[in-house]
């Protein structure tokens, strides 16, 4: 089997930009000549325009610095004959650190830029919460130019938004699911350790088959490790399928609750996408390359059975962990993948094959 690897990261970036309405880059762009008259507030002849996202989705917000995107954008115009030094601050008290930038605005010019105050991971709420963003713009001598508080909503940590309607069409945000794949979460190491007890060699060594291994030997070696993880989840964690998709969001979004792997392990339950990110986390911790397969109403996990660009792979239907054998679960996963290939759903974009390794390279990192 060979993987199709469509990438929608540019779409993700586009949607994040549309949601923010931002035009600047972080932290501030080079000065440019001031254009026509600009609306906004200002003191001391300095004019400030701001553009702020109205929601924080943890899965995307935590990626924004890596993707050079801003939560709040500032456009600062200096119509005077004197260069001005300006300090810009923004924060959500209790939820983020304070972001501070000092910039020089030449005479008769405009600069644009923005900030993404660092989100305190421990402060991300378990339910959607209304908070206030506070920002302040002042001259270097302390003269206040603009200061506002703006209402913002923070989504629950386990809320995934699969798509956003921009007023014209629905846009896919599925690549952000890579944020839920958390190989360094403290709970993953004990899982892999328990799995080692079910491996014939009593070890889990990732891609260590060796350069002399045939493709069949690579597949056997990697599958033995995945089977050990499957068996540990079945016997030691007694993972069972429980559907829990309810999440709250806006009318122009398609939100879903997705458990982080640590929460699936703690509750001993997982739906299809929960199980996919759980298996992917354990595999990535071993440096085995996982893929999340997203279908219109389902998800499962696949993995490269050897490193490199060969594309040889296997798939696993994670919802069968508590009720079936490993062989039955992989047979079903491989059949599902082949059906999507034959139907042309990967080619059309109706289904997605999301390589976690490739998404890491693009800047989508674990949420924890």
C-alpha cells in the first residue's frame, strides 16, 4: 500500500488569517509609506488601528507563533514630522503572559505588526469561557495613545474545529489534529513500557530492523511493536469505544470534542478520533511515522512500516481495540484505506491522509 499525502496547510493558514483579519507579520514589518487617511484611535497625533481574533482555539493558538500568525494586529501611523518610539502591550489576564514590543515609527510612515501573547497551558479551560483581552499602545515617554479591553472566548482544551465557513465556502482545518498527537505526554512512556511486555523481544525499538531487512521483515518488525501497543491498551488499559463528540462553537464552525491521549488513558475510553491520536502518540514516541486518516464521519490510524520515502504502510481500526484481535483490526483498517483509495476520496479531498511527520515539519506541534 502506498500513501497519498495531500496537504492543506495553506488552507489552514488562510483560514486563520481570515479569522483574524490580519495583514501583518510577527513582530513588526519594515516601515512603509503611509497611505490614505486611516481610521482608528490615537493620541499625540499617532493613529492606531487594531484587528483581533474573537476566539482562542487552543489547538491553533498554540501553533500560531510557529506559523508566524498574530492574535492581535496593530497598524500604527505617524503623520507628524518627528520619528516616534511606541510601546505595544497585550495580554489576557490570568490566561496569557504579557506581550510587549517597542517599535520606532518614522515620520509620515506606517508600520504593521502583531502579537500572540503566550497562552498558559495550565489556564486553558475545560469549557468555553468568556475572557477579556487588554491591550495598550503608548509613546516611550508614557503618553497613552490607545488602551482597550475586548471580549474574547477561549474554547475548551479538547475542542477541535474541523472546518470554518468564511462566508463563501467551508474550509478544512483538519491538519490541526496533529496538535493532539502528544508523544511526550507523561502518560505515553508507561503505555509503551507496558507494551514492551507483550513484544516477543520484550523491547520497543522503533525503526531498528536494519539496512539488510526486506520490506516483509520491516513490516513484521514494526507490526510486532504496534501489536504490543494494541495488546497493552486492550489488556492493561481496557480501552473501550465510547462516542463523545459534543463540543460548543460558533455557527460557522464544525467543532468536536477530541480527548487528549492522557485523558483517553485515564478514562479507559476513546471514540475513533480519540483512538487515532492515542495510537499516533505512542507510535511517534517510538519514532514510527503515524498518519491520521480523516473520513467524513470516521477516523483511524495508519503507520509507515519502514522509514524513508518507500510509502509502505499498514492501517489499524482503533475502535476495535477492546473487542477484536490485532489481526482483525489491521485487516479492517487496511480495507478501509483501500476503499477510500479505490473510491477516489483521497484524490477528491473527501478523505485526508495526514502524515504527522510532515505536519511537524510544517510547524504543527504537540499541544503538550
